[in-house]
C-alpha cells in the first residue's frame, strides 16, 4: 500500500514538473521573441541601463554588457513568474473542480441515505 502511494506521488510530481518545464519554455520563447535589439524600446532600455552602470563606476563596455545581462535576467525572471502564475491557476482550478465533485457526491450520498432510511 505504501509503495503504491509513493509511486502515485512520484508520478504526480513528475507530471507537474514536466508541465512546469513546458510552460517555462513557452513563456521564455515568447519573451525572447519580443526582445530584439533593433527595437526602440530595447535601445532606450539599454541606453538607460548602460548609463546607470556607468554612474556606478563601470567602463562603457562593461556597463553595456551589464545592461544586456540585466535585460536577459529580467526576462528570465518574468518568464518564471508567469509559469508559477499558470501553475497556481491550474492547481486552483483543479481544486475547485474537486471540491465541486465532493459536494455533488456528498449531496448524492445524503439523498441516498435519506431515501434508504425507513420512515417511522
């Protein structure tokens, strides 16, 4: 019995982990698609971040590399956040569905018990 329970938990975890990985790749690719060096937004952000790192004492080349790395890290963090929001939404929906099933079963069971109880 205990082995079967561990087996089910392991497969449930693996399924959740697989879905998490797939969603992470999806969000990451969509975020990366929206970041392209020729866009005005990217150039403005890169310029502002380069200036920020220059003010902190970096050389111009280092400041630009730090700015590019910062943009990449921010997109990764945004993708990870979107994945966890997706997972919480999915698990919340699953919990609501399971609660509805339990309530239906309880009502059905209560109605059957009341129907099967002999009247006085």
